[in-house]
């Protein structure tokens, strides 16, 4: 892992299974490349169905109040 990855908050990677209700399961994390043109993705499992979704990291209330 590069040093810039340690300092950035990772994006969350989910597999979404459709049906009567959509089921979102977090399966990994993604870090944006320094040039902004891609991601490094680390998965803890491989999905056999569904679609992959990468979401921006959530801002913690304490971080938002501190202006981070």
C-alpha cells in the first residue's frame, strides 16, 4: 500500500443483489490513484452474482464538526 493510501479515507466496495429488496454487502475498499484516473481495490471476497458498487466514504460527525 502506498503512503497516500494510508492518509486517504477509502471508498467502500459493495456487492448489490437485486430482488424484492436490494441487499448491500460490504466486500472491500478502494483508494483513488494519485492522478485521479483509477482506483486500487482490495476485496475480502469475490461475488458470484449481483453488481459491484463503489461509494464515497461517509463523513464522521466528529470530522465534519472539526472541518475535515
